[in-house]
C-alpha cells in the first residue's frame, strides 16, 4: 500500500443495498434480486447522492440492481461481497434455528465461528478492514453499494471495536454510512437513511 499523506482525506459513502426477500423473511442472504418494496424505494432516491471519483458495488445481484436504480455507474468490487453463509444461504433464521439450535447459538455468540461452513463475522471484518486500509491512499470521495454486514464491519473498524460489536450495530436497507479517513485512521461521520439524507 502507498504511504498515506497526513493531508489526504478519503471520504467513504457506504450505501446498504435495497431490500430483498431475505430481508423481509429474516433469512440468510443468497444472490437474489430486489423485492418489489426495494425496487419501489429506489425511484424516489435517484440523483440524491454526492458525486464521487470512485463508485463501486458488491458483485451481488441486489447491489447491482440498487446501483442501477440509483443511477450509479458502479464497478463490481469483490471485497464488498456479502458474508458467505455457506449451507445456510437462502434459508430463514427460524428454519436453521429449529434444525440446528446449538450451531445458531454458537454463531450468534462467537464472532469467530462459522458453523455454516462459510465466513465468520471476523472473516468479514478482516476483509472490510483490508479494503478500507487500501482506500486511505485515495484523496477524494468513494461511494460503494454493499451489504449490512460489510457496513457493520466497516463501522466497527472505524470505531476501533472488535467483531463483538457486530450485534450492536443496525444497518437498514438504503442507509448511507459516511466515513472519513485522515492520517491513516477512520472516523464515523454519519449513519442515516437515504430518504432522510439531505
């Protein structure tokens, strides 16, 4: 990574993808389209985002459709992908909890656990941290459409909190998180729904 100049400021705008069927069902995300509610909410928000030098998105279908609905020409970035939920992907939390209550309890209590065979919260945080550290060499604004867990990881990193903080951060669909990177460290600037963002 290039050295970070003390005078450089990176402004990072993270947009949480619009709602999908998994959002409403409290399910483990799979690669799925937006639901009608998610698509409808985008029409009122296009053109309300700041112009940025770099515009990125998760490779997921819901992120691509969110970016398109917000009139963003966003480049796919693998580091912004959602958590890999392994064999739980596409299943509801209630269903998995009924079949494997001990595994769900372990997953909720231990941020380093991945009983589903995918990524742990710690894995997502490590990925988000590495991506954010690379952005500190960018003098300007970056906008990225991604997922709630990735944004929660970014906020926890900015606050200097560990992966245990995941359960204490709530990020709703179409929320914008603003972070500022100066002098090699990040600061949380705002967390606001796009419908209230001015």
